[in-house]
C-alpha cells in the first residue's frame, strides 16, 4: 500500500498506530500470563518454577529471536514477517488449549507464541524507526510500546472473564481467533517509507532546514583560514586533525558508520547496556509472571487480582505518556530514565515485602507501573540515542530486544525456585531489589564512561595543538 508523498506526514502515524496494535495483541496476553499461570498450576499440579517458566520462555523468545528476525527481513518484507508472526502466535495459543500436560505448553505457548510475538513486535517497531529516525522517534516509540501496557490493561479483565465463564482452554481459543482477525487487518497499514531520507526530513521546518544548510559549509572551511593563513595549509591541518579524531573514534567503536562485529563486542558501553538491561528486565518481569500468584498468597480473590493488575497497567500508561510528551525535550541522556526506574524500583520492591492490605498493594502497584515505564517506555529510544549513529537500526533493535529476552528468561525460574524453597516470595523480592541496585550502577556508568572518554579526547587535542 503506497501513500502519496504529500500525505506522508500523517501516514507515518497510521503506521505507528498499526505497530501499536501489533504490540497490543501480542504482548497483552503474555503480560497477563500470571492469570493463566494460576489455572495451569491448578489443573496440572505443577510447581511454581516449572509453570512460571512457560511464560518466561515466551517472553524471552519474543525478544531473543530478534537476530533471526533481522535475517528474515532480508528475504521478506517487514509486513510479511509481521503476518507470519501473527499466524505463529495464534497457532501457539490455539495449540496450548489442547495440551494434555504442562510440558507440552513449553512448545506451544513458550516457543510458538514467543517466536510469533517477536516477529510481530520487532518488525513493526523497525518500521516505526524507518519512518521516524532523526525526528520525533522518541514520541512515536513510546506511543508504540504503550501497546504492551494497554494490552495488559485490556486483556486482564478479558482473560479473567473468559477463564471464569468458559475455562482456560476455551479462553485461549477465543483469544486466538480474535487476535488473528484483528492482527491481519492491522498489518495492511504497515508500509515502508517512500524514501530512505524521508523520515529525517519530513518534520523539519523551513527555518531548521535553512539553519542546517548554513551549518554545512562551516564544517568544510577550517576556522581561521580567512585571516591571512594559507588555505592549503589550513585545509591539510584540518584534514589531519579529522583523520586523527576518526581513527580514535573508530578504535573506541563509537562513531563508526559501518562497524564490524568485533567492534560491537569490544564496546564498553554496549556491554554496560546489555548487563544493565538484563538485570532490569529480570526484576520488572516479576509483575508479568508471579505478581498474581503473590497476591493470591495474600488472600486476594481473582477479581481483586485482576483489578490490581489493571491499576498497575494504568500507572505504566501514565508514565509512558509523560515521558512520551517530554522525551524529545529532555536536557539529559534518556538512559537516566532507566537509571531512575531501577533505583526507585528497588525501594518499591522492598515495600512489597511488608504490604498486606488491598489498598497498600494498589498504591505500590500504581507506583511500580509508573517506574517500570521508565524502562519499558525508554529502552528503544535510549538505545537509538546511544547506538544508532554508530551501529545502525538493526543493531539498535537487537540491543533493545535481546537483553530484555535474557532477563525475562531468568526471572521466572529465579522467583519460582526461591518460592518453592521458602514457601513465599519475600526472599525472591529482596533478590530482585538487589538486582535493581546493580542495574542502576551499570546504567549510571554509561554517561560516566562517555564523560571520561570526552575528557581524554580534549586532552589529546590540546597536546596536538601545542605540538
């Protein structure tokens, strides 16, 4: 489906809405796995770690398959990849409704639904990046990832009502048919931008473009060459300086236009990002997998559990809207939002060990939702700010999805094993709080490393000027 060049300024938001719907349909049921978790455990009498790891595996594969999705996009269009993901995801839900034992759900819900979810989310978000790179991407990305939280909010009562009236098997069949129809209809609006440079230029005002045009020749003419100096000497000195800076930057792996794989794995900031993201997602995934079981341990009914999850989702939606409105105007790096999410999240997880009443749990849930939006709402945009110019769009997507998949894979077994050992979630929650502290320190090290590196460059530049 092509759009006219003159109308592309609004069509990009249609693509964003379609991408929102993909994440809404795929991650909404996954983020409410804690409700299905209770039904599976009741029917098959399985342990907490064994049952929880099904949802954890699905959530992990919905992120870990991003390298495979990048390869698949070289053979198929992004819309075709999304449609394939819809079919796989719905097939996973449908086949899960027929499993005779909990072990089969690892293949049906864990693998099929997880892989399908990645194809839907990765390719749709990649299209949004293609349309908005260079301008308003933060706002568009936050709106897109709002689909996961809105999905949690909407599917929480839907899944609860369907399970209550029809049982969990028929509930999955109903969800499978509805998601298949809605997903295929929405994918028709996922189109590629008309030109590669459209996204960066579409929203530029006339004054901004004129300003950029006047800046271009200023970079080409070395400073001071008009004041009696030989232009050839200035040009040669400037070229030598630029070559030195480019070599330094290439060695450090930060501004290389087409770096290789070894440059990527040698980058300190990439490793800090990866480790911090794994720790952060390990902690926040607790609310997707084990939160309902935690509340049932406090004696809450199924309707109360669903209500608390809805309040949690409302808090996350509010947080994402807030950072979406202000994100493009932040005077600091977006990674600080993730740092705040983890550091304050450690405090709230500590409070979760002492709450007992419904009111106190609702308050903690709302605040936790707001804080989690700092991670779930800013990850892709922060990765784009840190790594896009260096490594490109595909690497940004992989660095945004894969660490979250690893953290999701670890979360459920960690909480489940500690629960099976102690009989409650207190120790597991305290361990998650410690992980948040470690994640905060890791994310804080990224801007510190950049400042130290920039000071080193200034020192080398001063020495070269003296020489």
